[in-house]
C-alpha cells in the first residue's frame, strides 16, 4: 500500500498442494514493507478450511485481526477480499486403482480422449491422470506419447499443434511441472526461506539507491 491509497488489489493466485490432513487453518498476514528494517505486520486473517465447501470456489470479505496474542484492536484494521477453493481428496490403496488404470489404457486410450472432449477443466483432468500413473513411469510415458501422436494426427496445420488449451499440451505442461518441481525446490528453497525469514532490502535499480548503499 503506497501513500494514501484507500484500497489495493493483488490479483495473485497461490496454490498449496499435498498438505497434511491435520492442517485446518489458512493464515494470511498483511505486511507493511520497509526499506531498512524488517517488515511490520498490519493484520492477519485466519480462514477455517473445515468450514469451506469441498471443490467449490468461495469469495467473501474477511476482517483483519491484530497479529498479537490478544487478537483485539481499538482501531479498524480493514478487510480483505479472498477467493478461496479448498479441495480434499480421499486416496485409496494402490490396488484399488488398477481396474481404472486398465480401463484408461485400453483401446488406445479412447477413454482419456473422450474425457478430454467433455471435461472443461482439462488441467484438473490431467492432474488426476498424472497422479494415477505417477507410480507407473511406463504408463505415464505411454500416456504422453499417445496424446502427442493423437494431437499430430488430428491437425493438418503445424501452426495449430499443441495449443495451450489442448489435452496434449496440458499433459506435457503438467508433466514438466511434476518432474521439475523437486529440482526447483532443492535449488531455491533455502534462498527463498532466507528471504522470507530475514526480509533483506534488495533494490535492483541503482538509480533508486541512496548514497552509501
């Protein structure tokens, strides 16, 4: 928040996946950014995940509360509008999914092709398929190969191949995220944690630096 601006919007999306089932609260801190000292907390919002409908997006205003233990304030700290979607999936034992795997792989994966044509949220579909075949590299590679071949056969114009909204392009994108995320975490996790913890002052534009900095 800069100057006397009465309100602001972040318009950012944050996704937290693979959370422990014991986590039931989402904490959001609003910080006042400082250049030379550690950022100060303006207020916080606690969202009770157990009260959110599963697989449904909700949007509402939340009142900011003080960050101290008392949770009480004599001044109005303001409100923040959040759009939240909570999804809780039940994972069965591996053997329970074998009939589904056999069905998806049968007949040149026609079932997956049909699902891709009728399901609008293709990223959710592909994400589920990736999880199903994550323990079976052969099946996962066969899935990607089959989708890519179908994409090539279905298009005469090379300019239309692997469009951003096609099933094949979505599958390749999700696969790259799946195999690259562990490397990304091992590479930059410690640096990001250090920045979050210490909140160092970093200025990339030399023209904005003061004398001696």
